[in-house]
C-alpha cells in the first residue's frame, strides 16, 4: 500500500508518519509538505532514511506538485493546513488558500487517479462553541457553525470533501478531532507554549479569565483513531474523535504544567482575550468507540507528564523552533496584550 501524507512535516502529520512506519512498516509513504513555518524536517529525522519513506517539498495548491506526489498512491491522508486560530485572525488569506483551495486541488487529483481512500483530517472547531458548564457535546450530526477564519476554512474543506464523495464517487472518510497535544507540537499552541515558556523562565500567557474548556487528545491516540478509520471505517462517513477526559479550564491545564515543572502560580499571566474566543469544546466520540473500538490509552495527567518530559529532554528541538520567525510572531501576537 502506498500512502500520500500531506503536511507530514507538521505536528500531527509527523507523529502519524512515525506511528504508521512502526505499525505498518511494509507500506510506502510519500510526505508532501510545503515546509511553512510549521513544517519541520527535524520532526522526521529518525525516519528520513527509512526505505519506505520519501519526502517531497511541494504545495498542495499546486496541481503539478500534487500530480507528482499522488502518482501510484492508494490512500491519501490529508493533514496539510494552516492550523493556528490566532494566526488566522492576524491574516486569514493564506488559510483560505491552503485549507480550501489546497484541499480542492488534492480532491481533483484524487478523483483523476482513482485513489482507494481520501481521508481528511478536520477539527471540532467547525461545530462552533458550547456553553460553559453545560453537558452539551458535539457529534457527527451537529450543525456547522465555524466562528474563526481558521474554522471557517476547515468547514469549507469538509464540505468539499463530502461534495466530491457525492458528486464524483470519491471514497472519502473524515475525522473531526479535538485539541491534540504531544511531541513535536509547534510552541504557538497552548500546551507546548506553556511548557517551553516555563522552561525559559517566562510566564504562561492566558487569554482573558482562562475559563475556556478544550477536549485534550494525545496525538498518539489520535493516530490510532485514524488508523482504525482507514482500516475499518465506512466510506463516506465522519468520525468525531475526542478523549473526553475530565473537563478542565485553560487555567487548570496551566496550573498542572506549572506543578509538573516545579514552578509557582505567579508564572501564569492573564492577557487580553482572543477575539471571538470559543468558550467550550467537547466531543461525543461514541460512534468511533462503539463501531471501531477506539479509546484513549491513558488519562490526561499521564499523557501530560509524558509530554512535559519530552519537551524537557528535547530542548534543542524547541529552542531551534523558537528562534527566527517565531520571535516576530510572538512579538506581534503578545506584545500589546
Ligand atoms: P501544523 O501547523 O503543525 O502542520 C501543518 C503542516 O502542513 C506543516 O508541516 C506545513 O508545512 C504544512 N502545510 C501548510 N500549508 C501547506 C501547503 N499549502 N502545502 C503543503 N503543505 C502545507 O498542523 P497540525 O497541528 O499538525 O494539524 C494537522 C491537521 O490537523 C490540520 O489539518 C489541522 O486543521 C488538523 N487539526 C489539528 C488539531 C490540533 O490540535 N493541532 C486539532 C484538530 C484538527
Ligand atoms: O479544537 C481543535 C483545534 O485545536 C485545532 O483545530 C487547531 O488546529 C488547534 O490550533 C487548536 O485550536 P485552539 O485555538 O483550541 O488551540 P490553542 O492551543 O491555540 O488554544 C487552546 C486554548 O488556550 C484556547 O482556549 C486559547 C487558549 N490560549 C492559547 C494560547 C496560544 C491561551 O490562553 N493563551 C495562549 O497563549
């Protein structure tokens, strides 16, 4: 089997490539990635010489690049996207280009060569926001209500994927997952930002009151969910994936990280809130749990501890990432807050 992984040099894509080569070592993987600020070949250093792994630098919006990458491919696993909500507020255009036009370019090529499966990685954010303190959850039938340029672009890509299934018979599946965390996550996202800031004796910037809730999913649990959907999922179907650990606010997550790193709570700093900040996400993963037997391997605290250990050990990885463009982004995003 030959897989095209798009965005494999990013956080989840790289973890997926490590996972796949470990569990399905006979399969071939082509990784098509533009290497934006978020793409980092360091994430794949240990597999770069693997005989069944090939990297191709290219843009999913470029039909020529996509045609070359898709040659002989059986399965497409589509991660490539602009993924950070705050950056979509600073500059939405690239989100529409990569997330919408890029997805459509891949879909056209997938129809053209007749791939056996096109699997699209999406997000719980397409469903909007839930009331704080309620027991409501998102599921596969929840109406779309995206509220940021990022989630609107992901919603548009989901619609295109389903439309290509209905109109052109493309065999698709979609997973809409909640907030991932784990190794190789770019330190613009809350958990790696908090850990690496503390390791650098900086504070954790918490937007507003910090009472927002996310459904934290460890990246390896997510990769296992994708694996199950690829092998046992039903074509045309969507699967919601969330760990559904005990609900925690952002401040509670920050406090856990502070404790794991032996700091005190004065290292948490409240800053200006994110515009249009979604207050609560919670996924109902009953479908993938019942139909495909998926569940997270460990609880949140265990995975968080492992994640903190990884960033403590792999300091070179994030120190390198935090130099250069990151400094300019950090200044623009946090200076006046
Ligand atoms: P990331 O930002 O870490 O990585 C994205 C990767 O895509 C990078 O390697 C980047 O170079 C590549 N890329 C971007 N634009 C490209 C283009 N035009 N052509 C080729 N490559 C391009 O993202 P991530 O956190 O790993 O997220 C992966 C996918 O999962 C995204 O589709 C995202 O929307 C979705 N998702 C992420 C989360 C999360 O918590 N991180 C949760 C739900 C869904
Ligand atoms: O829910 C899935 C989504 O999770 C994915 O689709 C996105 O790609 C991914 O970026 C993530 O989006 P969030 O906006 O939820 O993640 P982020 O880590 O940016 O923020 C998590 C929460 O922490 C959110 O409520 C905002 C808050 N936050 C974030 C940052 C970066 C802070 O309080 N301070 C910060 O500095």
